[in-house]
C-alpha cells in the first residue's frame, strides 16, 4: 500500500507533459481499480470468507453468552463494531510513529480506552441494555477480533482501508451475533426483539413480535449449550455452502479443460 | 526489549551481560556505545508508550467527565422506578432516593451494609424500602428490595439481581412473571410464622414448576428481612439520614425553600 501513496504524491506534483499526463491518468485508473478490488476483497473477507464469528471463531465468549435475545445481540454487535472501527482507524493513523517493539501494549491501551468510552456512553444513554450486557461489555477489550485486526491489517494499511476493514469485520461479527440471537430467541421464547425498548428507547417496544406462543420456554435454546449447538449448525451450514460453490467451480473448470484438449487434438 | 538488542554486546571483548552494561556507567568500549544506543531506544519507546498512556487516560477521563451526570441521573432514575413499583408514588412526598439509612445484620443475608430508603408523607414515615439478600438461591445470592409499610405489612418486593436458571428460576423477575407481587399486603404474625413458606412446605406461596429452591430462597429472605424490620423498627426509623452527598445538597435546597417561603410571606404582608 505504501507504493500507492507514493504514486499519489507524484500525481499531485505539477507536470505539463501530456504524455506523462496520459500515463498518469492510466495509473490513476489502475490505482482506483486496485482500491476498488481491495475494498471488495475486504468486504468478502469480513462478511464471509474470514468471518470473525464463523471462520476465525474469535470472541466466542460474548458471542455465546449474550445471544439469548436479538436485542442483546444487536447491542453487543454495535458496541463491538464501534470499538473495532475506532481502534482500526487510530491504530492505522499512528502506525508510522509506533515502534514495532511496543506496538502491542499501545494497541491494547487504545482498545481499552475505546471500550471504556463505549461502556460509559452506553451506561449513560442505553442504561437498560448496559445492564443486560453486564460483564460482556468490558470484556470486549479481550475480544481477539479487535487486536487481531489491529495487528494484522490496520497497523500496515492506510486509515480509509483500515476503517472499512473494521466496518466489515464488525458487521460480520454482528451479523453472526444477530443470527444466533434470532434462532435462540424464537426457539427459546417464541418472540423477536423482546426488550428492544431497552436499546432503542420506548418507541421500540412495538417492534416486539410474538412469533409463536410457547407454553413453557425451550430451555436448551436459552442456556449456553443451545448457543454452542446453534453456532455449530451455523458453521456447518457455511461450510456446506462453501463446498457447494467449490464443487460447482471444479465442474466448470473441467469443462473448460476438456474444450482445450479437443482443440489441441484437432 | 533488551534481549532483542543484545547481539552486539555479546561480541564485545568484556563479554559482560547486557544488564551489567546497563548498570555500569564508565565503559568507553564498543559495548558502551551500543549501551547508549540501547538506552536511547529504550527511553524513546518509554516516552512514546507514556505519551500514549497519558493520551488514552485523558480521553477516558474526558468521556467519563462528560457522561458522569447522565449516568448518575440514569442510576437515580432506575432506583426511583424500582421504588415507585413497590411504594405507590402518591403515598409519599419526600425525595425518597436521598432519604436513606444504612444497616447491617446477618438477617439481611450477608454481612454487607444494606441501604434502606424511607418514604415520608408530610414528615411522617409511611414505609421503608430495604435492600437485602436471599443467600440460598439455586445459583448464589439473590439481591432484592422490599418495602414494608409502617404497620408491618409488605408493600412490595422486587428482585434486583440474581443468577437463577433462565426459564425456570428467573420467574422471580417481574418481567417474566407476577409471582413476586404475591408478597404485597402480607403480614408476619410471629417470628416463625409457618405460612411464610412455599406451598410444598405447607406455606402460602406458590413454587414454580421445576424450580422450588429459588422461590423458597426468596420467601425465606423476605421473611428474615421482615423479621429484622419488626425487631429493630424503632431503632431503624430514628437513624439519621446516611445518604452522604445529599447532606451537602439538601441544606441548599432547604434554604431555597425557606427563602421562597419567606418571600411569599413578605409579599403577603406587603399586600396587606
């Protein structure tokens, strides 16, 4: 990425020669295309290929513990997303000033500071959800997704890409949280968005949906083992889809190869 | 840190270990030079780390300062909501959240200091809301708050914190079930009132399907707290207000009230 920044600065300098201008325009277009590809790759990595919840299996402790309702899942997902973006941006912005020997303590410092800020803000403005998330809010500090992205991506890339990476990784994580929340809440309580007013204010109590009437709660779905089982099924589903796509690709490739052979023989 | 930069030192003729070099001051050999380079690197890193620590602390401090009042307000509101749910707001007219006493007794479930909020109407005590603990929950302590009327009957009970099994024991929460409202209006006749137990133990309170231990613990906790209140009623109600910060705020409030009262009196006098 550092190459890109140098070309950018050379583009900015005044050059009158048209030929060079043409070459630069092409270069700029290439640069743009490369950036676009980079963003696309980041999105795919964060949301699917390298999903922090389903593939990297990072941050499982909050993932399994607070997903008993959709509201909790959204609350923790948003908090993690916010911390992830902020920490990625900061780590990326300061990457030239941080010596590599002390980068880890500095990253931890930054993450801890952001988590504390988010915690204080949630305590002040979404008190109900702050209480139901309990210990898992401060535990975001120890969520490996965050320091993992800071170390693996943000510390080597420009601010914009790092922010986008944070957004995508955070979204990927939040989506898994919400999906688990939906499954567990429907199976366990037969509702959706129960207690959404704690997170979004009083108007949100209309969001509550009674999906099905349960005489007694399905305990397994509410308790942690249910979270593990649902998580396992989600991972299996993802792998099944990936395998399906892979098989399809192989079939396509084989067809192409056959055609080549025919051409060669003739 | 030091281990990463030691290699040059190990080649030096003295063969001193780096920590020794760090302490020695008067070496003029090659190792002395590397030592100073290492010192520079260390002090530079130290400065960077320190400045980051200061910056992060400053940010957290700032946010904490900005949200402090709001958090306090939220907590107060939460407390008021709970108190309102167990003592009808129309029954008292004092600033109940800031009118409290501290108490401690094994009958309140632990040796922790518990708070009690006093509801007064026109200066007369109407009810008292006591925080307490039921120690024999299925999964640890159950924190609750209960309000007792002046005549010794229960005004209301709410569970504040618990770790009972979701779906079974958590029906003691008002969000999940109205079980906890059954305490309202109940009185205790003697210290060992046998009606204060779950139905399984021939008492007057329902247990839950699949969970007897939790309601049993709550009933026992409420009973014991109620006993504590009946025994110590007189000494409890005469204790001075213990809400520390309030003592600072309250006088100014009183002043403003008396001032406004006197102003009104003056106006009335002038009119006459």
